[in-house]
């Protein structure tokens, strides 16, 4: 059955391949035919153009000859009329007669050249048509040979397929005969062993035990896979928690380091301020004393305006006198207002740091 199916599949694939080859050959034949038709049409158009040019040349030559004859006749008639009107003479031989005798051979030569050219063009057309016919015949012969070769190949392939099918049929019949003999032998042995019930029961029990053992092994393998999966999940969770703990330790150490750095910077600033005696304030005892000292330092006198914590145009914050207020007592000294403001800003920043 498998071999028959393989042969059928191979036959289907071969037919599909032959169909594709036929399509490709048809497309190539169509392209060749179109190219041939295009070439023939181009040659025919060129021939028609040449014929049209030759006809135009013939018409031009005939018209030129007629015009020359008419001009010669007109000149002769004009000369005769002039002689008759002037001298009363009758018709005499024209002075253009020798010229006409000289023009005759030239006109004859031109007409002969045109005729020879027409004959050459006709012969060229005949040669071109002969070449085209020869090419068409060669192409037809080549196509016929290709078709004959394809038919012969198809015939040989069919013979091969038929021989393979016959061999397969014969082999299948022999195989069927052997299978029938084997089945008959098995049936005979079964009939002989019908009375041996114990052997049959043992075989059945063995098969059942084997099936039970296989199911138990499958269940144990499944349980082991689940246990391994659970262990992997637990290990991954522990690893994740360890990573999180490490990250938290690192963050705590970084935070502690930042706090120590900040404290060191603040201590350095405090030490720098304490080194300057003019800016070293007296440390109050508690928060109430700090507030009282701040209020005492910045409390205006009776003739002094109130001070507010404002922001100037430069973005500097600190105590500033409100609009419309009188100057303070410090402003009455020789120290400039900017220096006084800077000193007050420093004192306010120090008290703010001390409170924090």
C-alpha cells in the first residue's frame, strides 16, 4: 500500500512537473511567435516605407521630366513668338534643340538609375523574404523535433511506469499469498491451543501487568518532572530574593554614604563659618532662644519700617524692607545696603541650619 501510494504521489508530481514544463514551453512559444510577428511587422513596415519612398521618387522624377519638357516647349514657343513679332519670321529651329539633345541622355541615365534601384530593392525584398521563410522553416523543424523527442520520452516513461506497476502488482500478490499462508498457520496454531486455557490466562495477566507497570512508570516520570519543575521554581524564587536583598543592601549603603557625605559637607561649611569671627553667632540654648534672638536681631525700632522675607530681582531670598518703609538703623551707618543684606542673609541661613 505504501509503495502504491508512493507511486501515485510520484505520478501526480510528474504530471504537475509536465504541466509546468508545458506552460513554460507554451509561454516560450508565445514569446517567440510574438517576437517573430514583431520582426515581420517591422520588416513589413520598413519595406512599405521603402516602397513609399521609391514611389515618391518615381513620381518626383516623372513630374520633373514633365516640367522639363513643358519648360523646354514653353521656351521654344516664347522664342518663336518673339521672332515672329519682331521680324515677321515664321517658325525656325529653336536654339534650345542642341540643349534638348544634350539633356536627353542625362534624363535617360537618371531614369535608368531609378529603374536599377527599384530592381535592386525588389531583389533585396525577395532575399529578405527568403531568409524569413528559411528561418520559419528551421523553427518549425526544430519544434517538430522537440515534439517528437518529448513524445518519445513520454512513451518510454509510460512504459517504465507500466512495468513498475506490473512488478508492484506481482510483488503485492506474492506478499498477499505469503500473508495468507502466515494467517492460516496462525489460525491453525490457535485452534490447536484453544484447550490450553492456562497459557492464555497467563499471557493475558502478563499483558495486564505489563500495562500496569508502564502506567506506573509513566506516572512516576510525570511526578518526577513536576517535582523538578517545582524545585526549579523554588530555586529561581530564592535567587530572585537574594538579588533583591543584595540590591537593597547596596541601596542602603549608598544612602548611608550620601548621608555621611552630606554631614561632612555641612560640618565643613559650619567649620568655615566658625573660622570667620564676624559671622560666628552665639549658639542659643534651645529653639525658643533661637526664635527670640532672630526676632531681636531683626526687630525694627520705633522709627524703622517692618522687614519682610522677600525675593529681589536677582532671585536672592532674605529679609528685605517692604515698599514705602523707612531705612533701618543699620542703613544709617557707613556700611552699604548690599553688605548689610548679605550679612543678614548669612545669619538667617545659619539659624535655619541650626534649627534643622
